[in-house]
C-alpha cells in the first residue's frame, strides 16, 4: 500500500440520478489512502441527500462541501482543492467527474505516476493521444472538441493534447499556485490552471513538471451539465481568458 494520501474532489450539480453511490462507497472502503471530497454546487434536486448516504458509510474519509448557490464547476473544484489543502495528511489532490466518465483505475494510474516521478508536480489524463484506449464520445462532441482544441493551442502554445479532460492530480505544494485565485470562467478553468503553471515554471520549463497520461477508458455520459448556452459562449470565454492573462500585470 502506498504511503501517500490523495484527496479526490468530485464536483456535483444535480447529480441525484447519475451518481453511482455504490461505486464511491466500494472505492473508499477498499482504499484507505484516499479521501473523497464531494462539492455540492447548489443543486436543486436531492444530490446533497445522496451524498450524505455515501458519507455515512465512512464519515472520516468522506467530506461534503455544500455550496448554497450554483457557482459552476471551476469554483466548486477550487473550493474543494483549498479545503483539502488544509489537511497536513494529504500529499496529492485531484479531481474527477461525478459521472465517473474517468474511472478510478485510470485516476489511480495518474496518482502512481506522480508518486514514482518526484520531478512531476501535476499529472493529467488525456482522451486524445494515440495511446488512449476505449475512448467513447459522440460525433458532435468530437468535432466541437477539435475546433476548441485549436483555439486552446493558440492560447497556451504548449504541446498538450487534451487540456479539458476531467481527471487531474497535483502535489499539494502547487495547489495555491493553481487554485488560490478565483477562475474567470465556469468551465474553462483547466486552461487557466495551465496558464498559471506556465507562468510559475516559465514557458521553457513547464513541461518538465507536468505530464499528460493516456486514459485506458473514458466514456461521454449523456445529460452533460455543459448546456448549449455554455457551449456557444466557449469561444468568447477563450478570448476573455487569453486577453485577461496576456495583459494582466
């Protein structure tokens, strides 16, 4: 068993009917070196009640942060990261989607890479590399993702295949760098994280400290919380992110 402890943030918004409660319960009962941190992002359904059924199984290793209002995935994940960082027992902090489109096995593989390579501070999953296996996403989402990927590359100028994969893990020493400041957007915070780390490490050195790892499994689950309105706003939000960080003091 690993000597490190990892906190996993799971942002939740109206997930009452999608949460696989048994999967989370089974995982936390069989993995003593993990802590689950669910962030209920102002859900209007019974998500909080469902989360409490998970917490009651192992209350010492399941945390629930209840946001009174819906603030978006970016700020929900940020709240979880800053909360977990307060614990001196946690070595790594990461996040996955509530629908488990990235499963626990792939997330554990990201953690293992971080454990075994002390030079790395961040490991992030990728659905786009040639080595990725069993990646299932619908046609429209695939085309849209490729268009957005082009925009993102023009902003970041980094050899990153998949910035938006919902599975990432960090050493706690860079949590403040990545998460201390509020994010500008509700959904594109991953890009903001890479920009912040690029500034911290320098454009020439950042790829020595972060690593992109192909997922063995990733499935797009229907009923995504990214609605049509949000999708339409993505190009505008990308421009806003580029402008804000490029000209920030």
